[in-house]
């Protein structure tokens, strides 16, 4: 058993729902109790979908358990088929139904429906949402294309249908994804400039008929390895269809992506490379951005967004990556590899308390994370931008805001820089500490919220009567706050408070580290400034 | 004002009820924790369940109440089910870790879920065992909020019911009033002021702020139900000697007045005293409701089953706001406790108990009501079909009881229509 307060991922059947809800002509009969219908609101409220997810729940009750729950499943499948007439039916069980082992797949098979039936086995006590999405997508593609697989030793003949340009499929976008809708548009545009046509986008807005056509494209673009890696590997093995490994988030990665696609398709990368027109590089080189230099950032999210964000942070924003992690154990290897490049310890954890501890210890100035890290950052009085699922209604902006491709790079620049205190403002805060209208507690002046920082969270703590919140501005005890036996003398503690809050954590950490190294056990004002001189602005 | 309430000429007591058994589109009882954990500030709600339970709580909370909440899930894992770990030991370990982090907790509710019920994990024994380890500083109680046994608000009923055996025995048999069902503090204070004014007391609330200072119960305890879903709790209190005062629920001016009068009558307080106390608040309520009545009068409304608050809500909508009831769904109809409400509803109201959501949607689409009250999973899809909706969970999460909230309650129903009038997309 594991004590969980907030989770990064839902159960695997929610992943299956993300696949089927993104599609057309599919219906999912889920053997599940009534409470599991909450999952509908993820799609209708968070993503603002105008249709119910194509899911029928059996909603069995305790009184059914002694009797015939299998019969309830059979009725639900029959009724759902009659009502929705899907082209493909998916059946499966949620965590509770998994325990009673009614075998919905077998029951569906016995009904001999005139459409393909995909039976899902998603072990709810071992696996999670992203795995469930990947497995569902794989099972569907497999079921719908296996009849086209070449015999051993034979080559697969692609149906070109007179297409003159090379074609690719875009694999991975689902319902409830982080900016999937806009990423599809952006990547499609970029490929078009390269002279490449998109054959099938899936699962997003595809039908079972579209899935049948997947093997006909020349290659697959894996947009989101979380959901498409499994199926892409199978397609490569079965239909000799190569796939991309680079996720085109950021200018550098987008260039790498163009080169990779060109190589897979044996075409000239130049038109694609020259199509990468983005303001981002110049915005980043512009002198107003110098204040971004070596800002400490902590990156956490799903593996592909986190790896991409860390690269953009380091190579395109000039930040210092001080932490990198993911909640997806399945992709731990990718994070470890990237962490090595950035010289940080990889964090592989789906326990948000552990993530919070790591963020606090790293004392970043900016957190690039999920909605969970947004809350953690708020509590720690650090700025945050969201780069990855799990999603929130705010992650579905009305405007076009992809993460991928040239426009995606613009979006990253704006959304990451926006929460930060502007360069000159930063200096002014440092200069005039005691201005009653211009205190560091009010947050950046260009953000109307005014309570980005600790002031807001402290109030929140009082109002809710929740745990004492650890915020930088809460008066701290004079003695032995640091690790080991280091003590902050009163005057030094006061001096520390004069440092703007967004660098205070860093200053505290550096000073303590310096004191420890120097064998000093009481931090005076002098020690504080000696540490400052030693570390500079790092 | 001593005359009994003007009943509908014939009530809905004998109205046929459409009983449906199909897909239910409702929350399970775990969601009650969302308000119970804010009410009882020294208690922690530990769901023994799956990742789905944890995800539900997170999603239903909508905006995550991100300061560490006083609820969490002990997520059952494969190794627990495969017998590689002793589930009781695991639970003890999780509770130990929790209490080490939060030593201020006074009560821990072990909350059963669908999976824990299916595998028949004995939370009664667990709670006794844990009391042995951590008692008497921390008390353990247990109830099931599973979706195979409870619907949405029934979770609160199960929780309060689990507390009844711990209620101290009342000294003597002098009457006191016990108001059962979570109310917002502002509402409690308003009710207390009126009861005080008419000389009715002492008044206690279940649940209160503390999970340890529980109200006494016994001969002389008289109960008013504040919420329509505390059926089992009331029955258990009755078996401990308490007496239920039958009354409509305190929604709207009419419901609130009837609710207060029912108690006053039982106390033998004369009508003039009550008249004096309710006159002002009632007039204010009518003023506050008037402009919403203007907008809602004659409009049709369809209520999907959600909280069990649908009948009293429908009574309020039809009698005080003049709306036309198309269908009133309820997840569960407890006739004994709904008697007063049924008497007030007209005879031609279509009541539906249980649910077959696809069929109910068919009926709703066919009727095209001016307003549909439904859960969040259905609201946007119906809006997209051109229907105006009020998502029902807001009715549970907002203080709506009492005179001073009658206008707010009316406004909740008027807001979608108001919005429709304001928006000009052709």
C-alpha cells in the first residue's frame, strides 16, 4: 500500500478513455462501478469537450456481486452496440471489476458482433494512465492492421494511392493531452514545408478505418512516446516502418527532428530547416533577456516534455538546470541520460512530497513542471510555468499555443519568461527594499494577480487551517535552521530578508553550503557576503 | 401564520415513480469527504482503495485544494492482492506514517472503497487494532464510501452514521435539538440566532467542527434533518432514543420557515413568537428571490439524479420560483424522510428513481427543458446541444439553506439563463 494524496497519473483505464475519446466511431464498454463515471468530467470539464466520452459503464452494485455481474456486462455491451453502432468496440474493466474477473472480452466475443472487438487487459494495481493509453492504442492498431501483416520473409507493399509526396503518420496525440491539438497543426505545417504529407493522425480524431491505413505511410512520427512508443516499435517490426525519436520541442530539437525525418524519408532537409522561422532565438539573444542568464530552473514532468524542456532551458534560454525528473518510471532511462548531460541527479518519483523536497533543496528561481509543481512552487514562493500533463482547465487555452515546432518555441519563451520578474524590476527591488508600495511580496508588477508569492500562500494557509506552509517569509527561528549545526545569527538573518524573495532561497542555500565548506558554524553578515563573493550570482 | 403549509391540492405521495436500473452517471460516496474534511478539522479521511479513488478525489475537487488536505488514499497495490504483503500490516504502516507526519489528528476515518469492499478487507477489525496501537489520543472510525454501496451524498450519511455509537449518552430527558447534516458555518449561525430568538434550545449540530466533542443523544433529543441524505444516521439516532421532527428541508423561504416551525411546534412555542422571528428574514428572502422569479417563472426544468437533494430543490423551484417540473430524478427515494416534500409537490410531477442515463438523456432531449440540472459529465455536452444547464455539484458545495441564502439559491438557477441573455453570438 502506498499513501497517496495527489497523483500525477490516473488509473490505466483513464488512459484507454483518452484514446477512445480522441477517436471517432469507437465505443468503450467499461465494467466498472458507478463512481468511476467521474472520469467523464475530465473530458467535458477540463478539456471542455462538447460530447460525452464514448464510454458505457456497467455500474454494477454490491447487491449484484453475489449474482450475475457477467450478465450485466453482456447487457451493457449489447445495448451500447445497438445504441451507438460503433465501427469498433473496446471492452475492459476498471480496478474493481478486475477483481471479480468477469472476463468482459470473452463475453463480448460470445456476442459475435459484426465489428472488431478489442479486449483490453489493463492491470490497474500495477500500471497507470499513460501505460494504459499506450497499451490501448497498440492493441487497437494491432487488431485492425494485423490482417495486413506480410508473411515471414515477405515485404509489405504500401498502398500509395497515387500519392507523389512521401507520407508519415502522426502518432500519439490523445484527448486530454497537453497541447496535442495545436502540436498536430504545427507539426503538420512543418512537414508540409518539407514536402511531406500526413497520412493518418492517431488516435486524435481518427477512425478505425484510418487505423487500418497506418502501415501505408513511409514512416511514423512519434509525437508523444508516452502513448505511441509501444505501437511505433510494433509497426517497425511488423511493417518495416521506421519512426522518429526526436520530439520537436525547442529550436534545436525541431532542427534535429527535421534532419531525422529527412533521413528516414531520404529527402532534402533544407526546405524544412529554412521553415523554422521563430522569434525565439532573437528574443533570447536580445539584451533585455540577459537577466535570464543562469537562472536556476527545476524541470519536472512527463519524460519527453521534461527532457525537451531541460534542453531548451539550457541551450536556448541560457538557464542553469538544477533539477530534472519525471513521474514516469517507464521512461526513467531517458531522464537519466538527460540528467547526465545537465550534470544533475535524476529524480524518478510519482510522490509529490518527494518532488517538493527535491525542489526545495535545489532552491530554483523557476520551476518548469506540471500543475502539481505549480502548487509546490506557489507554496515555496518560486515562479512556475507548466510544461506537461497532468492537465488543468488552464492548459487548454483558447488561442493557438503549441509546444512543438517554430511557433511552439515562441510559446515556450513567452510562457516561461512571463512569470519572472523583469530585469530592471529585479534591480529596483534590490535597490529599494523598504518601499511600502514596492515590496517583494507583491510579485511581478506585470502580473495582475499580485499574490504569486508567499504572501498569498501564507494567507491561504491561515484560511484553510491546513498544515503550516513552508514559505520564505514566515518568520524563522534564529537558531540552527540549516542542515548540520549551522546557526544564522540574528543580523545575518535580517540581512537575508533584505534580499529579494526570488533569490533569497538561493542565497540562503549558497551561504549555508559555503559555511559548511569553511567549517563556520555561525553565519554572520560577513559570512553571508563572503558566500556571495564566492558564488557570484550562481 | 399558524395554518399548516398550503399543500398542493394532491401531493406527489401517490405519483408514480419511474424506477430505472441502467448506467448511473453519479459520484460515489467518497466525494462526501470533500466537504466533510473541511468541516471536521481534527479528522483525517484515509480511503483504503485504488489509484482510481485517489484520481477521483483529485478530479472531483476540481481545483486541487493543494495545501495538504486532510484526506488521502492508501492505494492497494499488486503485492497486497497477491498476498506478498500482509494488507493489515501495510495499512498499519501507512497509518503510522500518516500520524507521524500529522500528530495533531484526533480521528482517522478508514473509508472503504469499491476494491476494499470486494476483497472484503475488514476495516472494523483494522480500526479496533489501530485504536489499540494509537488510542486513546487518536480515535479510529470506519465506513464505506464505495460506489457499489453509496451514491455521492450517501457517503456523508455513512460517515455520520459511523459516529453515532460514539455519541455520549444524554443526561436526563430535557429536550434539545440536534441538527443533522453538514451545514456551512454561516448557515448554522443564522439558524442559531433564530432558534435563540424564539427560545428554542439547546441546539447542537452533527457534524460539528470537532470530531471528538460529539453531541449527546438519548431521550429528549429531537432531530431536524438539515440535509436530505442523512437517512441512516437519523435511523441510528432514533434507535438511541432520539425523535425525528418531520419537516421539509430548509431550501428557500418556504422550506426554511416550515423547518423552523416544525421544531417550534414540537417545543410548544407559540406562533406569534415564531412569526416575529421569521418575518424579517422571510421578507428579505422574498426580496432577494423576486428578480430571479421574474426570470424563471414558467420556465421548464429537468433534474438529473445526483445528490438526493432533488426533491426539495424541485419543490423550491416550482413553488417559490414558479418553474415547471419536467422530470425530477433522484438516486434514491426514501419515502419516510421525503414525506413532507412529497406532500408539497404537485401530483403530476414525474419522479424518477435510479438511472439509465442514456434513456434519461433521450427524454431530456425530447422535452428540451429551459434548464437542466445535471452532473458535470453531462452539462457541457447538453450545452453544446443548445440546452442550458446548471451543474448540480455546486448546489452541494454552496451554502444554500436558510432565509438569507434563498436568493443565492435562486440565483444559481438563474445564472445560466442570465448568461444566455447576455451572450450575443449569432
